[in-house]
């Protein structure tokens, strides 16, 4: 018997091994037919704590396969017990003998954890690779150089304060925030035409949001004649001029460019551009501002002699870098902790109020007392009264469950959001910080759609009780939309945020003369901006509400400006009490009450008694960035925004149209007058035509 058992066990082992081999054979075959290449960052270099591109090429030499391509970024440290994963994913469809490029934009904030790339099919890993980040990161700003036949010593002539990188056009980002770590891009004419449409759109958005591109023309200038390039850079090349020197560069960067042989400069005309250096009435260096960013156009080919051999190249590129647009990313002064606390306290789930609860309890006590009295006094009817008592207990228990729990528990998910907007002068670009909170009473996976426009989404981690890696969120990207996938347990919540720049079409002009201050605003958004306040020269004034698709003109007389007392800290409570009810009931009112005083102090600390800037703030009780819960689920959502807007104060009446189209305030104007008193401002309500 013992020998039989040994023989039986020896027989089972190879059978099990054979079964395992047969089971894994399809996966091995799939893995062998799929080949993967990756191109991380810019030429393998990753700016730390900045969004960066990751391009993955999948090639299929076998049968058609569908699956999911995932990039897992691990952040945090075991010491701080905040290790968490962020997963970026895309759906993959690889026909037979196909090769496809998949472009991600990821955020890497730690080099201590490897980056994981995996291709999955039917929830099984087909192919995966791990990337060590310790030798791939940089903390310096990047200068990207793109073009053909770049001189070997070109990078050494760029400024020492940045990290120059030769990059390939094919692997540039497909989102504007993929250029997060880029200080400057040197883009030759030959590279423009090689940009894919999504890359060109991303580059255009990056420039409008503060990006900086230096480009030049040689004899091959056809890319500048393409329709899409002309929409970005309306450039006309009128011909070429043969010259021997550019003496105007001495004033620009301290050295003259000379050559014993003639070389060509392009005669170029660019609409609404500024010439920074001129040679014989021909612009040599031209600056074109686009939104918050700019493009510098060089009328000579920096890749060919004599510029490629010029000893002044280092000084030239140092000067070019100093022309980089100023950083227009606003700092958001309101403490994130205070915002999160206010959002959690304003969860759009609530149990019935005190009056409902006490009324139901009182009614229950009365019925029970009557029935107990009947049971005690009427012995013959005890069974009957006892059955009544049981019925009352059951009825009130069900009523309590229905009123106090069921109506709330039946909701799959509740979510709210707070968006802080800061308008960048008159450029039409607005910085935004959106915080979204999700609150679930049921365990499940929830997908929220952010629309077709991609956003840089990051997780706000909850406090972790155990030192284990958690999946904070999954970002799934497709051509149709960007979705956020978050897994929640029962009675749990999760938050994430988006720091972005966006278009928020509002316009405003302020004109000051001897009579006082004239304020003109136009709200071209579909959102009502309520409870607006003006801060000017150390004083707060109520502005009222600004309706959507309306224009307003308001005046502050000189006597009103002088009569109004300077803002003092104790006035913050009074202003808040005028705007927000004593007992706020809605999420919108609770957020206003919790944040209003900090907002007033912040505005006063930033602007003080500055007479050149008028600050306008207001609140929006709607979702400026739409968030949609996918699939058919029951949910409650509350969304709101805080708008801050600083408007330069002009002194010449002719300048009141700065930043506006000529017809912006033509025709009939809306006017109103702001009432003020000497001490505590009085609310004026809505501004009306």
C-alpha cells in the first residue's frame, strides 16, 4: 500500500505539471507575438514632480488581440506610510501584423519606486516590464531641441541653468501639460510639419498657457505656409536677403555676427508681432505673443554657418532664455485643508433634521404609553393591546429605517466639487484648482467622466492606518473621453484634484479719473456670478451679481472712495454675515461661510493699498468643469466655484478697451451705482440693467 501511494503521488506530479503547461501555453504564445518598446520622458530623461510623456509602441505579429495597456506609477515612502499607486490605462486593439503608438502623460514624483508597464488581456498579464528611475530623473528645467542635423556642440552653447535635450518629434506629448517641465523649445522649421494633429493641438495650447518656442526659417520654409501653422503663427515670407554681418546682434546679446561669405536672412512679416532686432529695416528676431506664451522667430538658420560657427552663440541663447514668458500660474492662498474639511462637512448626504426625529420619537412614546396603560388596566384585552404594541413597534421601526437610513443608503454615490479660479489679467487664460470629493455608503467601483478634454488629475490621499500600497485612482484615456476610476469601500470617501489652466470668457476694464472709478465687466459664460465684491486701495465694496451673457458698467465716485474706511480684520465677520445666512443650509452656503473670512484676509494681504489693481471676487453655484458619473447609478452631486479676478486700473480713457474687441462695450450699456457707507458695507443685491 505504501509503495502504491508513492507511485500514485509521483504519477500526479507530472500530470499536474503537464496540465499547467497546457494552461499557460496560450499566454506564452500571446507574449511571444507581442513586442513592446517604450520611450520615457524626453530622450529618456524625466523631470521630477512634473507631468511628462511616455510613448509605448506595441507590435503584434500573431493573431488579433484586444486588451488594456497600463502604466503603474508608485509614489510615497514606506517610512511615511503613504505608498500609493496611480494607474494610467488605455484600451488596446491590435489586429494581425499591426504596430501602434500609445501616448500617455504621467506624473512621476518619486524615483525610489520602479515604473511598471504591462499589457493585459482578459485580466491576465501578457507582457510587462519594469523601469528603474534612479538614473532617469532631473530637477532642472528642460530645453528641448528638435530638428535635423543638429550640430554636435549645439547643446553646449545653451544656458547652463537648464538641461538641454535633443528630442524626437514623434515622441512629443499629446497633452499641453506634458510640457510641464519644459522651459523652452527650439523647434526648427523642418519639425513643424512632422507634428501629429494631437501633438500640434497640445503644443498650441501649451504656448497659449505660457509656453515658449524659438523657431527659425531656412530655405526649406514650407511648414510655415501650412494652414494650421499659419493659424498659430501668421507668417509671410517675402524673400531672402544676402548679407555679411548682423551688427544689430551686438545690442541684443553683446556680439556681432560676421561672415567672410554671404549668408541669407529671411524677409518676414508676422501679424501683431514685435521686432527685437533689425538689420537694414529687415526684422531679424521677431517676438509674437500668443495668450500667456510667445514664439520667437529667427530670420536666419541657427543650424548652418555662420551662426553654427559663431563664438557668440552662448551669449545669444542666454539672452533668448531671458525672454521666456513670466510664470502666470497663480498661487492659491486658501488652505487646502480648510477646503477639504468644508467639503466633507458639506457632504450632499444628510439625515432628517432634529424636528423630524423628535416628532417621530414623541409620537412613538405616546402610542406606547397608551398601549402599556391599556395592557395594565384592561386584563381581558391584554392580548389585543399586546398585538397593537408589536404592530406599533414594527411600524415605527420601519418608518425610522425609511426616514433616517433607507433614503440615504439607497444612493450609490455622492460627490461634490470646489473650483478655485484665478483670471490672468486680460489674456483670456484662467488658472483653476478643482477638488472633487466622492462619498460612498456602498462598496463599489465608480467611474467619473471629465469629458473629451484631458486634465492633469492627482489623488489626495486619505490617512492610511497600515503601511501598504493602495491604488489611489486609475486614469483611463481614450479618444472620446478621460475617465477616473476609483474603488470605494462601504462608508468611505476619496478625493482628487486637478491643477489646470482653462478658458473662462469674462472681460473687464477699470478706468480712474478725477471723478472716481469706472468699472466695466462682461460675463460671456453661462454661469451666474453671485455675491461679487471689489477690493481697491485697501477697501472692500459690494458689486452685486453678474448675470450670464451680460455687460455692466458701475461707478465708484471719488467721494465714496475717500469716505469708505480701510479694511480691518474685525470687518471680515461683518461682511461674511451680510453675504451668508447665520444658519447656512446648502453646500454652497456652507462653503461660503467656511471660506469667506480667509478669502477676505488673503485678498487684503496680497493687494494692500495698491492703486493700480482692482480685485473682483465672486461665487458660482454650478459646475464650471462638468463631471459625470458613468453608468446608470443613483447619485447626489453639488458643485461650486470661487472666482478671483484682478483687473489693471487704467488712467487714460482711450485705454479702457484694452484686451477687448472694439465692439465689446458698444451699444447700450448696463449701469448701476454701488451704495456704500462709512463703516460696514451694505449689500446692494443684483446689478440690474
